[in-house]
């Protein structure tokens, strides 16, 4: 059921996929967003993502309303959304008109560049076109650079599915200054209710983020209004006196004659309908979900979401939102602060100055409080509490008054200046300020730089030049649709790589074809298309089969075509069954493709809310989902019958997860802090996980806690993070804490420090010196050594990595950001070239050529999909890869023999058939057969069979599973070639109720059992011939999962010690063993000292960490040398040695002293013969069809190897 990239991209346009399937975003603990004009790295659980991620057991809760949550979103370029990499919850249903539109009134609130956007995956009002802008057009805790407008987004509650009813609020200081009240206070807009107003001869529509668009009356018409520069929407007056804002994609907003919104219809026909009572608004979605807004009290608004939870919004007498009370405890309640006064007519009192969460201050803002104009009280400060991620802003104009500028200074003091200039927009008959230049001063390791943006005659982006001087060229049509983008242009240099993307659009403003290609510089800049993606949509009358109801605007098919290397198309089709009106929506959907036939088809069914209920493949393997009123998954059942149940807290976050299969039930509990970060995870039978955050919501420690150990002892392994003002870790320390009655203590386990430049890029990693690692007392002033340092180009690509001892690796890139050369510390360079060349059949293919330091290059040819077609190497000759029905069908090896692949209905490998490479020896090839879907093993590998069809070497390995998918047995059946009998060996596995391995039972009756304490193995025993024997006891740990000592069954005690650099320093086992390990300045093992006999071994290395010297305790010191790519050239021991000779990359001779070994190699690189001196007779080696050694022949003596099992062949 795995989906291709195209299907995943397609989920943005197909309402039944993506968010409708109940899949949510999740973000790891560290997320880095890099743009041409900024570098922002976030550390800690601060990014958005619903509690239930793709894997339901992964629970990372969004930090509610945290503006730092910035992620990328895959989307066809050229839509209005691509100007800022942000994620908006799937339930925000609004859209923005196409083209370059002005915001209504004199004050440009800049929400089109500084606020958040709604991805089209929900099938919502499709955001139209816009000039692409820098990804840093607003600061991380957003302030719009150009206008200084302070912005804030709060996600109050979520819901699942297409057009789902969640609540997202947006604050704009610009709107707050303009006046007016709203449901949620002055300056706050939201995603639930659009508004409509009249101008002199126009209609003004305000959408969810405060954008106001003015539709002018069409000359000669009294019923139609159009927006300048927008060809895809209009407002019309209906016969009943109401108004409809409609788009060519069939989406619409209907207003009653009194201008109140009555219905929203998205492009797929799903609706929100509005019912108005005296002091209540009810919004009902197709499928029955509803949100109720009670607004009778002018100082309080109450919102009841679909699960019945109530959210309360309180305002003061000035109409300012001052408090939000969320359901459940008050730990995450919001308070909004307004601590300024003054301004024109006292308007500063409406400026948001900060936010408190759970009664503690979280964010602070300040403004310039310009008394001259109500429109220019611009943000000058935006920070988290304690100055964390502090951004300050200044504003001005150039001396010639032609450009305005804003300077944003981050918490590390890096000041970046953004310049804006009025660009004439013909269809607006006026100018609009656009970003034209970004200037960045010199800072640590980086020269001053400038990035430019230039606009065309219609006001759309013409080209950009980044800090490296690389140009990206854009072509837009008059409607603002991106037609083409060309990347990798650099003035004054021969182009190293030029990539272009061409888009085709339909009249409904949808991309119908994307063509990606590259420019072949060697062929006089000939354009070579690589691949295309064609999307066909269904409309109200033409739909895929099985239609019931309205399938409009849903994707009908996606065809991916390779246009180079081989010409082939792969199509995925989509079929739907729809619910009839008024509850429109998808009931059933089939995704079939890209393989021909229906074997790879997957069927999905959906409930009345449009949420995924079942997913079934062609073999009738299925999974199912149960959901609550909000749409959250309450139970997931996999194809083998195991189920996972979820419960949620009042904020919709997972609170418990219970996995049940057969008699096993395993429960995990989650708890959260006031930011919504996970603070505690408790799983039965496993160590407890504890997370701690600072007052700014940043992760500062994570712990693994082991309770219930011997003598009442508790252990806690904790990693602490010290963060700088950019929220980057500057020191990482790991500790072990222990506590037991009458005794407690702590050990430091490891330390690491990091430094960064002003842009937040990692500069160096430091660790304690060798002397420090031998101490046991923590000293904050202890000496550290630098173990790695980094340098970057102007765009943040790593250009030099230096290890201890000034050993450097240098990297260069082409203009598309692909690695071009890598030079190691010994000045050995590997080069990668990209070009085009003809295949043997004459077709042109994309070529990647890798040239190592010895110049023995590898050349690979690819089709437009990126599939490898040919590989030419100096070691194995030319290999050809053949494809059919979307899969690899066969490979022709360098010896001209062919390997064939067959697949089952789900596209899993069924058989691999390979020929013997011993000509004339056997007619029948070898076959590997794979079987799947045994009991409890649906979707799992159950058997691998190996048959050589020569009467020997047959083998079969079988796997069985329990209800949870845990391996319960592994059995190997094979032919004992030495004794010509069939044998069977295997092992069975048992688990405890917590899913931990409890025992292993071997075929000879030996049973190994494991005991646990604090969630980790504490002892291992074995039962042999009925007698129980102790293998290990008293297992102790230095860190989670890393043993520091144990007692063998014979009573010997093993101890392992480590330094603060986390390296193993010694091993001791009573009177049996005492070894100490030393390391050089480059962290390589330099010595091993034996504490009992006093002997010592020392080691030496070259600058690329290859072993060059070993001093032995017996005086027989050894030395090695290497060529430029790591082949060993000489080996000297005790004053005598030998040299090694290669043909290409294969060893052909070892000679020196009395040694003279010579090797013959076949076309595949297998060793076929070993001779000594000039002899013609020697040892011959033969291989089976799968290139495993089969026979070794020495004269008249032949050894037959067991190909099924390793270790049975002589070397």
C-alpha cells in the first residue's frame, strides 16, 4: 500500500487523500529552515503537528499558537502559496484571489507576505497566483519586514477531514489600529466567517486572515463586480438580492441580502452552511460536523466545537481580547497583554505587547509608537521571554527616497536589511512595494552579500540572484501563473547545470502539466526534457467510473512520463463513489496504478465526515479506523487484527495509547506541558521518558528513568541541552543519577560543546581533552578540544569540514547545489560530472560520472524518472537495467548473463532467477523465491527459498509471527552437502506481556531466558539438558542501553569504563582481563595496554584515518601504505613485507620476499583462480548463480560449499 511520490503530491488536490485520510504532519525535535536571506534553526518540540502522526504511536503535540512552527510544504510552484514556507491546518477554507492585488485602504497590512497560508490539500478555495517572494519576507515570530506589521497566529482547536471545522485566529496590529470590533476582539480575524461590505461602487470581501479585496463594478453591469488582475473570480448579485463570490473552479461564498455569509462551497462541492439565531451562529459542515458560536455577551464569546468542548474568549471594555480559556485545566490558557498607550487618538492601547500561557509570560512585542500617523506604529521588537529568539527592527528610506528599507537584527546580532521599491502593476493601474534587494553584512566566516529580485513589466518576478550570484529566471503570464522557471544561471561563468520547469494551466487555474528538464550545454544549450507529470481532473459531467454524485474537480488521473533515456508513461487513475446531496463527499475511492492492471489498486472508504475508515489492497488485506466526533482516530486495526486504541484530553491530544492483540494489552500514557509539548511518556514494561522545557517552551532535557531496581534503587539517564538565544544547543551533557535508601549520587557520562555563527550555522564541535576524560570531578572550566569545524558559502552550503589535526575536507558545488568535487585531507579529489550521452540504442540519457582520485571513473545512465539504465565501471564492466510495468524486470550483468525479477500482485519481489556463470555446466538457473502473508504475517515476509536445480544447495528459511507482528520463529531447512542429508535448524522467540523478548529456544533444546529490571535486561539464563545455567547477572548500565558491567555465570565480574568523550577507556574482568584503551587527538584508538602482562600495542594513522602503523608487543611491528582511493599498497612486518598490485580496482598480485600470490578475476570481479609464483596450477573458485562461492578446487581435491549457509567455504 505504499504510495509513490506522485500520489503523495496528488493528495494536495484530492480531498479523499492527505488530510482527509487522517494523516497529520509531524516534526522531529530539530527542524532547520534555510532560505536565501535567513537561517533559522529550531531546537525543541515547537513545531506544529497533530497528536496522532503517520505512525499513531508517535505523539508530538504542537506548541499551540507558536509562530516559530515553520515547515515546507510540497506544492506546484507558481501558486500564490510558494512565497513563504508555512503550514496552515487543513481546515482553513479560505482563498485569496489571483494576481497582484492591493489590500483595501491606505494601510497595507502585508498579510499576503507575513501571515500563514492554507495548503490546497483540503480541497478548499484554491489560492491563486502570486509573485514568488523570499522565504524570509517575514521574521520567524512573524513581523512583516516591509510594513512592520506584527502578526500572530493561534490554533485553538483542530478537526479532521476536508473542509473540517477547526478554529484558527490571526492577529494583525495593522487591523487593530484601524478600529472595529470582532467576535474575538479588536485586531483578531479568524477562519470561520468571511465578511462583506460596500464601497462607493465596489464590494469589499474580508477573508480569514484580514485580507480585504475590493471588487469593482463591471462597466455596464449592475450585477457583476470584478477584481483587478484576477481572471478567476467575480461577485454577482442574485435574484433574491444576495451576493455570490464565485471562482472558475466552482468554489463559492454566498452572502444574504444583509451581507451575512450563508454558505461556502469548496471546489469539490463540500459546504459550510450558516444558521443565525439571535445570539448564536451555527456553522455546519457537509457530513454533520458543526461549530456553535455564542456571542450574546459583548465581553465574552463562547465556541463549542464538534466534540462538545467549549472555548471561551473574554474581552475588556475596549474590545480587546484579553483571555482565552481552553477546555480542561488552566495550564494552557492564554492571556493577551496591551501595555502601551499614546499614538494617534490613543490607538497604541490596541497593540498586542505580549502573551502569557498558563499564567506565565511567553512573548513580548514593542513598537515605534509613531505619533504622526495611525498607520505606522511598526513593530520594533519580537521575542520570547528572556530575550530568546529576539528580533529587533528599524525602518527607513534611502537617501534618494526611491526605496524603503527594514533592518531585522536577530538574537546573535546579525542585521539583515530588506529594500523595497514601488513596482508598477499595469492591471492595478498603480504601484506596489516589492522586495528588490536583501543586504547582509559580513559576519563570522562569511563576506557581506546581496540578493536581488527584479520584476517584469506586469509586476511579476522576473528573476532573482542569490548570495552566490546564481540567478533563477521566472516567466509569468498576465494572470500571474508561473509558466517557466530556469535555475542555475551564473553570469560570467560557463553554466554547470541549468534546470528548467515548465507549467501548463487550465481555465480553472489548475496545473495540468509539469515538465522538468535540463539544458545540455555541450549540445549548444539544447533543452532536454527529463520527465513530465500530467494531471487530468473530473468535472461535474465527466468523471471516472462508478460515479454517484458530484465528482467535480477531483483528480481523475496522473500520468508520469519519462522523456529521456526511455520513453514510457505510468498512469495512476482515481475512481470515486460519492454521497448524494445534501451530504456530498467521497464514500469510496480507488487508487489504481501506476502498474498496469488492477493488482496494485487500493480501495479507501470514508465516513460521512469524509474521514478514512478502511484501506484495502488487491489481496483484500485491510486496515480500519474508528473516530470520535472531532475526527480523531480512536482505534486503528491492522491487517493482522492487532488494534491500537487512543484516548484524548480536552485539547484533542493523545492521552493514552493501548495496543491489543490476542491476550496482550500494552498501554502508553502521555502528558503535556502548558505549551502542548510532550513532557512524560509512560509505557508498561519500559523505562519512563521525561522531557523538560524552559519558560520559552524549548527542550532543555530528556530523561530515561528506571525504577524498581535492586535495593530500591532508581536510575535516571538525562541529557541536558544548554541553548543560546537562537535556541541552538551550545552544550550537551549526559548524566547518570542514582538514588537508593541512604545513598544518592551522579556521574557525568559525556559532554559536547558547539559554536555557531551569527546566522545560526554550526561552526565547531568541541569535546573534553584526553586529560579531562580521566578525571571524575566536573569542572565547568575544563579544557576542551575542537573535533570538527565547518565553513560555508554565502548560501549556507558546507564548503570545508575540518577535523582535529587540521585535517580538512573541501567541497564545491555546481550552480544547482549539487556536489561537484570533494577533496580529502590528503588532497585526493573525487569529481562528479552531470551531462547527457547516448545509450547503445542511440537514445539520449542523463549521465552522472564519478571520477575518483585514481581516475577510474564510474558512469551511470538514467531515464527521466531517475531509474538507472546502464552502469559502466572499471571493475564489473557494463550492467544494463531493464524495466517494465513500472518495475525492474531484468539486469544484464557484465558477463552478458541476465538476472530476471518477477513480482506478486502487490508489487513485492516474487522470484529472482539468475544463470550460472560456469558456461555449459548447468542448463537450469538458480531461483530465489519469496513468500508473504502467512498467519499473522499479512504484509510480512514469511519464506525465502533457494533452489539451484542441481540436486544440492537447496534451502528454505521460514518466519512466523504473533498477533503483534513480533517474530516467533525462524527455521532454516537446507541440504547438508557434506553428508548429503537434509537438515533443519531454527530458533523460536517468546515475549512477555510488555512485548520484550523473554526467551529463545534453539533446535537442540537449549532455552535462553531474559530478565528485566527498570525496563532493561538485568540477567540472562540458559537451560541446557534440563539444567539452568546463569549466563549473565547484575547487568548495570552507563546510559540507556549501554552496559557498564555484569557478572558472568562463573562469577567473573566484567567492568567497562568510559570517559566524558563517551569512548570506551577500559575493560576489566577480575584476574582474567585488564585492558586500557588510549586515543589520539583525532579520537582514533592509539593504544591498548594489558594490565596483567604489561604489554602495549600502539597504532598510527594517516590524515584520512587509515591504519598505517601497529607496534606489537612481540616487536613484530607492522606498517601499511595506501593509494589515493584507499587500496592497500604495501604491508611490512618486522622488517620484511610485500606489495600489492591492482588491475583497475581489483587485487591481482601480492608479492614480496617468499610471497607471490596471483589472482585471476572474472568479468563480475569474482576471484576465479589463485596461483603462486609462475605456476599455472593453483586453486580454482566457482560461484553459484547468485555469486556465492560454490566450489573450491585444489588440484584433484574439490570442496563443495554450502551456498545456503555462510562459513562453509575455505578462503
